């Protein structure tokens, strides 16, 4: 019988109802958006290393396993930059990320060394000096946002380091502040994980195994869950 009430009464009660504790459509439907970026793809194979399995296939397999791990989380929406073996340029990835505006981006890579001895995982994040801050209006806000993104990235990096360390003891090569091309443009936290070396026989064998891929996915999923 709303139509018989004066319009402002309806508006007043509607607003009052929305202010009641527990009546928050917003809190219930807003999810943390996580973008998983399996690096390379299609014509761009990435590192090939010591056997025929290319970096692009390993990053995709691990990204898909990670998506499966996180699919059960009702408070998260997981989006992959690619879910098949397709060519995707850096600009396409960045434009998609800018549109999606995720809470975080986890970019997965496989490293390569000059010899066969390099082994283990490395984490890269763009430190403050590596983040573009536009000089124009709103600089203060941009700096504030970039500070938050940096804090978030470091927090996630520490969690990933801890959980991967549990899987690959003493294999951490550290957390490095470096320029991350994927983070240049989209104003969101971006963490790059180099999961091992394609040029190391041991690393490569592990990375190509279904078992290790799932273990890595679980370790990364655990880190993301702890982060939120
Ligand atoms: Zn790569």
C-alpha cells in the first residue's frame, strides 16, 4: 500500500531501514576482487628452459589451479587476465586491470638464469619510487592511494613468502623492490611472483608436475585468504 502514502514518508522509512544495523546490501554483496595474471601466452611463450614446457603453460596451469582453490570463497571474485593459451599484450592486461579495479593483482612468472644452478622463488613489487604519481590535480589523494597500495603489496608479499617457504624451504630469494611494468598505469597493488627457474632441472621438474602446481596454488590461495 505504499502508493497511498505520501512520497516523502516512503523515502524516509526506506532510508531509515537502510541505516539499520545488519541491513547492508552493500556489505553482503561487495566482494574482494582478485586478478590472477598468468604471464605470457599464445605467441609469447616466456622462458622455455631445459625441456619443452614453456613458461606460458606453467603460469596458466597454476593460475587455473589457484582459481579453483579460491572458487569456494564467497567473499572473493577471482578474475584471470587469460584462461587459455592466447596472446595478450601488456597494454591489454593493463587496460583490463584498470577497468576491473581489483583489490590486488598477482602476476605469475617462471624465472630463468644464466646457468642451471639458480633456483628458488622471488617476489617483486613496485616500491614507492617505482610508482608513477601524476603531477596534476589530486596529487595528495594519489600519493595516499599509492601508499596504501604499497602497504598492501608488501603485506601480501610477506604472506606469499611465508607460505611458499613452507612449500620450498630455504628457497626464497627474497622480496625485491623493482619496476613492475604491469603496475605502471593501473593504480592497484601488483605483486609479481617468480615461482622457480625454468633453467634449473629440479625447479622445472617440480613446476611441471601437477602435484606441485596444486601445492603452489594452495600456498598462494592461503596467502590471499590471510590477506583479506
Ligand atoms: Zn615471465
